[in-house]
C-alpha cells in the first residue's frame, strides 16, 4: 500500500521541473577562504546535468563578510558565460562531487 502511494507520487511529479542546488565553492553555502572553488568545466558539467534532468540549477555564490562577491567567483561566472556563448548551452553532463569543506563554518 505504502509503495503504491510512493509510486503514484513519483509518477505524478516525474515531468515537473525540479531544482538542483549547489555552490560555487565545494561544501560551503557561505564564502570560505579555505574551501576549494569549482572550476568552469565542473560548473558547465553541472549545468548540463541539470538540463538533461529537466532541472533548474540554483548556484549559490556566498558573499564575503563585507557583502561583496569574491572576485575569483565573479571571474568564474564570467568565464562560464563565455563558455556557454562559445559552445552553447550544455545538453548533458554529470553531477559534481559534494565534498564537505572541513574548515567552513
């Protein structure tokens, strides 16, 4: 009975848009100077993965303590935009690793 209810819920939502939430830094939703930044290629792959799975990509860019965006993050986003303009919107990709940054708070 429970399995049937779960299956009905899954089937009813299968074609609805979903969202993949990730960050520009691995393992940290806020800016952290000790967390590794994702590469342009990694973000492009993640965007393709979201597209292939009919999902929106919510990419968090945590602000620094003064409220500004880290210049490296801004540059990465500009480079991602350049890549999309040159190669087109990615049709498929793969999920990125979800490492936890041990130095992040």
